[in-house]
């Protein structure tokens, strides 16, 4: 799909598959070749980076990838993150559409934020956006376990400490099917930087990226309860807006 973007450039179905804990996959031109390079590596996992970009589409296997039909057991086991924040901020909402699409197609993915500036300055001073990980410890193995189980969330201003449960269960859990879902949410700044970082509005997103509940937030209000009635929902995630429109995308719950 190629169309004119709002800034007059070409908007392509472009992107990259960032593969972690696997070597030798770069430059492959087919899915068969890609999986042969990875082999039986059970520690490998992948993140879809900038699923929609401005400019020329990156050549290679991404151009033949569409989550609506690339739902093989191997790809679902491998891909566990979708980038929702990129420094090209005007494509973030399109990236979010890919996040919900992957969830619709059965992937267990978390939203990821990245600077993607390809420069010498990286880490926490490169950009204010962050990816936060729900990890049981500070080690590579713990972090990989968190990513492979979709226990992560992304935040544009890098300053939202987000915890939530649904029917008493943490994000990325698969809940028993029911018709009522009780959300208990805690969202507060990691540190006091500016009042604009305070959460102003919360949406609950479900199947097909649709908003199924919302709540306005008062000043210095950090704890919220939201009830959603549904007997068909397959997943939920939260979308939090700051007072100036910065977005936090939560880890999903299934």
C-alpha cells in the first residue's frame, strides 16, 4: 500500500524486523531463509520496528509480510513487540494501528518505544520516550522473559509509572472468559518534572483498536477504576493521554 502522506511524502508499508538473540539473519530475502538462519534457537525473539515509515520501503522480506496472513506458528512464537513510538512522531498513530492489528491476529505482543535516530547519542538522553519492562529482576534473562511474554509498555514523555490489573490479574495474563472486566489502574509520574506530564484522560482499547471505555482524570489523581462489559472481547490495552497529548500505550491483557 502506497499513498501520499499528510506531509506530501510517500507512506509505505515499510519497516524492519529487529531480531534479538540470533545471528546471521541480516539481508535475507525470504521467510524460509530467515527461519533457516535462526534455526531452532528458542531464545530468539523479534520486534516489529516502525511498521509504517515515510520514504522508501525497506527491501526484503518485510514487503511480503502482513500479520493478517503471516500467522504461522513460527512467526507468532517469534514476534513479541510492535513499535508504537518512533522519533518520527507523526507516524505513531499508524504504528499503533499495527499494534492492535497484531493483537487481532493472535500475536502476544507489547508496545515498544524507540529513538531510532541512528546517531552517536543513545540511551536515556537520546529521546524522552521510553519502553518500560515488568521484570522480576535486573538481568538479561529476566528482561528477555518479560519481552517474550509481552510484559512491557511504551510512553512518549517517559514519565508514567503504570500498573494495572484486570479482574485481579496483571498485564499479559490470559483471563478466563467472562462478561465483566474490572480494571484497577495506578498511573503516576516517576518524578515531578512538569504538570503537563500528569495523566488527563484514559481509554480502554479492545478488538480492532476500538475504544470501549474512557475516563477523564483529575489533577493529582493517580488511582482509577473502570468497568468494561463484554462477552466477545479477546484483548484490552490502555491508552493514557497527558495534558499536552503525550501518549502511553500499556501492555495488553488477553
